[in-house]
C-alpha cells in the first residue's frame, strides 16, 4: 500500500488518540507503538474527533443559489434551523448528497465548536507542532472503500464501541449517509453492568471479560447480566436503524460491522442476527505485516488509511485540523512574497520609482480587501442576529393571530345564532296565527302543538270528521306549507274525531 511521494512528509504516518495521546507509527508496512516526543518531524500526523463532538444534520438549499454564495447560505440556514448560539464560533463543513428534489440541493452539514477543536488538539500540537489531518471518526470509514477492504456495493452499517464514546455510521455504495453517537460507550457499559450484578468491577478487568469470554461468560450471573445489557443495547441500535432507514429512504441494510476499541466481543454476532436481522462481520482490518502481533484500536488503522488517501489526493473539505502543516515555501504566501521581494530588488535597481509605486498599490489592495472582509463578517453576524430576532417576533405574532382567530370565530358563531333567532321566531309566530285562524273557521279545536325537527305537529279535535278534512284542505290550499296527516281517528267515549297534522314550510 504505497503512498504517493510528497516531499513535505517522510514515509512515516503517525496516528494519535486525542484523549490518551497513545500513538502508532506506520512505516514500511509495519505498525509500532510511538512516542510523540521522539517522532520524525516530517512524519504525517493524523488524529480524529469523537462522534459526540460533532453536530450533524441534513439541510436543503435552493438550486437558484449560485456556488459563490452557497457557503453563506448554508451557514445562515444552519444557524436558523439548528438554533445555534451566534455568540459561539463554529467550524462548519458540508458535503452535497444525492437529491431527487428539482428545486433544492441537499447537504450533509457538520458543525463543531471551534473552542472544542482547540481544546482537543492543542495537547497534540504541543508535542508535534503540526497535525496534518483531523476528521470525525465516522468519516474515517470511507478509507475502507477507497482502499478496497470493503466492496462499495450495497448499504453497510458500522457500530464501534470506544471507551468514552460509541458511534453508528451508515454508508451506501461507499458514500457517507448518516452517523450518530450512541449512548453506550465502554465505560457506560461497565457502569450498567456493575449496577446489574451489584458489585464494582475494575474497568480493565471488565474489558478482559468482554474480549476473553464475551457474552458466553462462564460465570452464570455475569452471563445473564451481559445478555440483558446487550439486549438493551441492540434494541437501542435497532431503533436508530429504523429511524435512519425511514429518514433516508433506505430499503435494506446488507451488512453490519461490529467492533470496539478493546477488541471483538465473543458472541456479539448472535445479537446482530437476533435483534437486527443482519449478518454480522468483525470490524477488524489488517494493513501491516505485523498486525497480528497485538490488537490495535481500529480507529488507528482507519486514520492510517485515511492519511494515505490524503497524501495521494489532498482534500481539506472534512479536515478539521487547526494546526495544518504549511505547504512548501514556494506555495506559501510568505514564499511568494519573498520571491516578489527578490524580483523587486532586482527590478528596483533599474526602476526604483516603478517599484515604490507598485508596492504602494499592493498595500492599498491589502487594506481594501481587509476592510471588505471585516465589513462582510460584521454584516453576516448582524444578519444572523436579525434572523434570530425575527424568528422570536414571528412566534409572538403567530400567538396573537391564533388568539384573535379564536375570538373572531366565537363572535361569528354568536352573531349567526342571534340572526337565526330573529328570523326564526317571528316566522313561527306568523305560522301559528294563520293556522289558528283556519282552525277557528272550521270549528276545529287544537289540543296540543309539538315543535320537532323544523316541523309543527298539531293535534286537532272536532265532532264532525268533515270539519277536520276541510281544515286540512284549507291548509293545503295555502301552498305555503308541507302538510302531512295520519288517519282521522274516532273516540267513541267522548264522541269526537281526532287527527295529528304535521306542518312544515313549503319549498314553493
């Protein structure tokens, strides 16, 4: 696995754990433990940031925005949608993802507190002067595809447990899709295990238990507690996978790779099959002729592979290092300046006046550009603050609109009811007056009236059946009402005829 020659670097790659400062040297296809203080100053230094230190999100940006304004548009949208504190300086990186939306472009965005980067990397810089490449742990996995350790076909899941962190990463066809810091770091697993068995076990002893006996522990109490604990862990991983598949339109995950900082847990593959329904593969890759001599944290292997890729094709899009090695002198601003100065001295011997004028011109350009940069930076900060204030004002206005809408609907309903009462009651009074007049003309007595379903039910009585019939005919002749009646019934005891007449408004 030779790397392309770069005169800035020696043949050594030094990987560094940012927490423990444990480092390894990869050179001539061998990996060795390394002391940072004694490292070759021209070695390539690489480290990483833990997944929990990175805020990741997916945002959409209009395709109408030109590439020249894309960075500012993404930053503004990130501050708005993620409600970032404008008082904190963040390092924001992004990569474009595939999108079928014809109106918007989709980006995976990664945000890190600049102060956090400084805190994590400064202890390394004090020992090495430079850190050439730093990225987040899930991004290191891409090197496995580029170096052909894994076939790029299909969708793969990677779960890796570290002492102070754990992460899950999804890659599709060799490209990053999603990552998440998991709650179950090795230290957290140790704490939960101690709670289950009711006694304290030293971390290193617990790690030996996981790697030597694993989930097939000979101690029955330990085995039951580990089974319960890893059952909870894999149920949690399954929930994360369900969310990821739904959010990123993933139909099927082909493989899952499981590993840890301390080595492989014996028996863990059975949990991948039982809880996730996936065939499990060991997260363990060898790149050196002496790799089998001892177990090496796979993050160091990934850092070495990623370093090779960077040396072959430098790409700082996801490089979070704030202590990068300067390029060769001829490519640096200072080197170019020295070249210009040397040429200027030569030219100035013949053209002193021209040289002075040209130097003044360059100085004015620098002052102007510096002023423009400061102004643009101030405007960007002001826009972010204004967006935050506008969002707060919008929420207040939305609340007021909601309250006023409720009041309006109440008043609208009340006015409608008042109107209906004003119209309905006089109409019923006129109907009753007219009907009573007709009943009196025909000598019919109204015994009772019922109001029901926009209908009046009259119960009339008369000694003569014919009078009731004439009363019904008179009502019908008015053509104002819908008249319906049941049969006229004779009551032999009181020697009267009775009938129920239903009256409603006519459509005519």
